[in-house]
C-alpha cells in the first residue's frame, strides 16, 4: 500500500500538485468570465427562476426536471470535499487555502456554465431511451476528436471510483467508527446494499433519491455549523481577516501548525476547490444532460448555482467552523496512519522558530530543506521508544506522547525505520498530533452549543453527503461506460462499483485521497482543452438563447 501511495504522489506531483495546474484551472475560468462578461453575476437571478420551473416546457426532451438535475449534480459535488476536503486544505495550507477555494468557485461558476451548456447541446438518446451527455459527446460529435472523447470517458470511469466512490465510503466508515464505534466493514456492508438498491434503478430513481437527500443534509449541516460559529463569535472576524491577509503571503506557524507558503496554500486551495465543486472537471454536465430542456443554455445557467451553493456557502461554513473553533492548530490524541508518518533524523520541536522553519520547508517540498529522513533501528520498551534519535512527524505536525502497540497492547522489541518510513507493519502507533480531513471537522463541531453532540451532526451529515455523492458518481460512470461499450456494459460496471465501495471502507484514507487527486486531473485537462476550442460557439449559443428568450416573452405579451 505504501508503494501505491508513493506512486500516486509521484503522479500527483506532475498533475494536480504541479505549479502549473492551478493557473490552468483558474485561467480558463477567468478567460470565460471576461469573454462572456461575468455570466455568474449577470445570470444569477435568472438561474433561480429556471430551477424553480418558471420557464419549463412540458414537451421538452429529457429524464429529469431542472431541480432534479441540479440536486443530482449537487449530490455529486457536496460530499467529503465539503467536510474532509476543506479541513485537509486548511490543515496543510492554513486559512489562506480557503480564500483560493473561493476564487476557484467564483471563476468555476462560469466554467461550469460553459461545460454544461456545450455538453447538453450535443447529448444523445441511448438505446434504452434515456438521455446521455457529457464532454465526451461534444468532443466526439462537434470536435470530431473521438480519441479525446475516449480518454475523457476512461478518465471518468476511473474518477467515478477515485472521486465519487472510494473517498466517500472511506470517510463515512472512519467517522462512524470514531463517533459510534461501528466497525468499518459493517458500515461498508450496509451502505453497499443501499447503494445497489438505488443505482440499479437508473437515473429516475437516482434523481428522486438525491432530490430528497440534498435539502435534508444541507439543513442539518447548516444548523450544526452555525451552532459552532456563533458559539465562537469572537473569533469570526479574526478568522475572516486571516483568510484574506494570508491569501498572498501564506499562513504563519500557529500552535502545532508549522506554516505554509503562498504557493503551497494557493495550490492546495485551488486543488481542494476543484475537488469540492468539480468546476471544469466535466462531471456535472453528465447529470445536467438528463434535464428536460430544449435550450442548452438554460441548463447551463442552472449549473451556475452549483459552485455557489457547494463552495461559497457550504465550504465557507466548514472553514469558519474549523478556524473559529481553533482546533486546526491544536494537537489531539489519535491513531496514526502509515501514510501520514515521517521519521526525520535529529530532534526537532515546534516551539523553536528555527525548527519550525526547517520542518515547514521539508513538508512543502522545498529544495532548500536541510532535514533528512531517518534510517535505523530503535529499541521500544512497554510501547515507548528508548532514546530515539529521530523526530516523528504525523499529519504535518511534531507528534507527542507516542505509543507503539501490537494488538492493542504495548510493544517491546526492535523497531526498524528505512528512509523515514516504519518497516514494522504490525505496529499500531498512537499519540498527539494535528488532525486532518473529516476527523478535524468532527472535532471542530464539538466546540459549539451542542458540545460533544456536535460530532453526531458531522457523522450524519457526512453519511448523507458522501452517500449521495457515491450515488451521483455511479451515474457519471455508467454514462461513460455507455459511451465506451454500450448499454450492455452498464450492469457489470455497477456491480464492480458496489464492490469497490465495500473495499474502500477499510482502505487507507491517505491513499484514497491521493488516488482521487490524480483521477480528477485526468478528467479536467481534456475537458478544459475542449471547451477552450469551442469558446466562439459558446458565445454565439448564449447570444442566440437571449435573443429567442426575449422574443418569446414579447410574443406572449402580444
């Protein structure tokens, strides 16, 4: 598993974590925002009218209403990215990461408008009578680039596991275990059965389920978040100030947090923003292609609401909960995961400025870092390392009160470490360190009016968020499989999708997140390339929509 994680990190280093990727993602959004004259602002009010059905035409082709298409797409985006993803971004990038998530969402509103409009325009009716759309169809039918369409469709299938399947159940199982003491395998087994019952019914059943889950989960989560934010009301303004003040300078060290440079916060904020709202990834257009609409632009306008709801509202609430509660800089007792641990030569402490600078440089991958991984053998007695010559870093922080266990009992014997990694796979490591992902958000939710009961809100919210995401992504995957292999291949895909869902309940969290990071970019790059080529057609299509819209309104008045 460690080898797989290292391979995924290497790929991510060339893709999503590379310095060029955030500029490409934001650059495309910025270009279309200016080129189309800020549609995310000008069409925002119109979008709410369309989604309420004000301009619906009963004879329009499609399988779902505008609202159902929106909630299906939202169920695919509002998931662990809003709970665990925001926490992970702040954990490694500091408050500044939240600012760059906002920027990604603002420009992403336009990107999503473009990709949904073009995908809806070139959708098709499949052999079973349902609608199928997405970037692979405009790539094939309009650009005549079947090779690019195939690449995107394959990437979508991979991403359906790496984004919508594996991280979702992994976070659910982890949360349920820490909150209710439920075994991950039990959680995975029960939810896999429920997942199968939903997705076997196709888009009609998926749309009905998500249109009910999304409003419920949003209500529960917002109430819980506000209970924390207003409980810590004195920290609201300082938290917001830190978001903006650190945006172009990076976040300084605070508590157990070792600090992050501007480049690191920018990269992680944009990356987590994409994972959260998926603007530019090309996933949401697949859901919107099923909407009953004869005007592709009308559905594109509806999609503008997604990044706003997903990131500007939900992610902001999560971010303010974490920042105002202060738990993001505090060390807590927890079990360490192998992929989170690094053993470094020498003794370091996060209370000394020089040590903090050295460790921070190492963690962000700076070439100037003088910290070296540790290799050697250490004697452990009754769970405690004897005179260690290393510093253990866990979750980007200096670990404290570290205990080594085997089968829940203190370990005594030799412990081998090679190039900063623990060799003894049977050892369980516990201690105090920073938290990240869903565990950090869960801890933050206990610092409000509901006290320790707040963790149940996160667990229930995460269950609903993540489960609905898995449902939506199964649809994205089966539309991609339909394009590649035809309708007959959909059922085998769904079976395999459910099997992966069960497996991921007991997989390593860090490995799952890294797989998701790679899969996202494999979808995003072909899609961004495609919509840029069609920029002129997009502008003409939008102009024609408004000409027809105002003409029809004039005729109705006459």
